[in-house]
C-alpha cells in the first residue's frame, strides 16, 4: 500500500536507500506473501503495442504453465497501473496465492496512453479492445506461462461490458464473472444516468441508427455463449442499471449455460458495504475455482458467514439465484 516518504533533496529521489518513511497505514500487509507484479507489453492485431500489469503466482516457476484470470478495468477511460490493489474489483493477490496468474490489460479505450489511444474505440466500441485483450492472453500462452485450457475473465462496469463481449465472441474461457455490464446498448441508453459520453462512443445519436447500437450489443450474439458466467449488479445502480444484468442472466438460463445472479442492495454503481463486497469476492473466487480448476461445489453461505465477526452476520443483504 502507498506510503509517504521524504528525501533531503530532489537529487536524492532516485536513491531509495535515502528515503525516510513517514506513514505505514497498513503494516499488516508486510506479513502477507504477495504475487510479484510487473508491467508487460505485447503486439495487438493491428501492430500496435499494448501494455498491462501481470501478477504472478506465489513461488512462480519459469517454464510452468498456470491458470490465468483476465481482470478488466472499468471506464473504459481508466488504466491499471503498478500499484497495490486489494479491492473487491481485482484482489489479484488472492488469486496469486492460489496459483493463478492475473493479467490486467490496458486495452484500446484506456487512458494514460494519449488521446488517440483513448478515443480509438469511438464508433467501433468493442472490436479493437477485445483484440488487445485476447492478444495479451495469447502472448502469455506463447511465452509458456499460461495453460490455454484454464482461462477466466472478470470485470466491473466497462470491465463487465468487455466480459460480456468475450462471453459472446469466444468459447476459450472456462469461467466469466460479469459485474454491472451492459448487454443491450439500445435499452441501456435510456436506462442509464449518462447519455452524452455514450453518444460520443457510439459516434452518432442512437435514435438515428439503431442498427449501429445493436451491432455492438453483446445480446445480439448471445447464442454464441457457452462459458459458465456469474452476474453481479447493485439493485439500484444508476450507471449500468440492473435490467442489463437481468437480460444476460435470463438469456443464459434459457440457453442452458451455467449461471448465477447476485443482486446487492444499494443505489450506487459500485457495491456498498464491506460485507457485500466480501460476498462478491468469495463467490467469484470460488466460481473460478469450480470451473477452471474443477473444485467440487463452489459457494456455501456458511463458508462466508464463518469468516465474519458475529456482529456483522446480520448486516447487509444479498440475493443469489440459480
């Protein structure tokens, strides 16, 4: 976790041994074994270099192949950087402790790489970002680091959008977790609390060209879905409203694709309350374990309740359905 340091002069900034530490807000983390983290680059389908963060499993052995979880950031105008992350969105080090590699790609549409990189998805929302993500996976397979038969993907908000696109455009993944992801841009436009920036991404006023929005809607391609997928959403999410997740869950149920649907109380775009964030993490991690590593069962409420202090067991409320 980030801490504050001082040095005696600007000239000393590059010499870490001369830094003086002023804060240590999470000293307990020093007792934890964390996965080695590094920035990596690969070439996408159009020849451009794309970057991401790679978190390696504990006791990583070069030459061994590991299961991979692709953790897709939201935004999409955001980026994953080299910093400590232990939130309910990624929690990469939990996967690292259990023998997984984690790839956090900065796909086309991300910030931090210039305006052209960020706006390249305008008028063509998913195509190149999807290619950036998949070529990152292929790069790690080619490097001999990843077992191609043990792939998972997860994300929230725009990360959920791309998870849904992956679900409907490839069957290479064994498990997916979609958090607050869109399925139908036509209905989403009016349901959401933001229109202007989405209209910018579409490249046109949506009511002038419904076909353009339908062509980039994961729901159009839902018959291609084969991957077991869990769905998470906050009941009153104003940004990516619950009906988008219901369209996904209903479709998967009718198509016979294994699915679970978790609805969290609240009216925010992110999950409020630590208890419900823990529900998300525990259920999601075990979903990956079941479908990627073949773990018997996947989630029992008793397992979660036993992790909580007694006074917290009755707070909050989450819904699960299968």
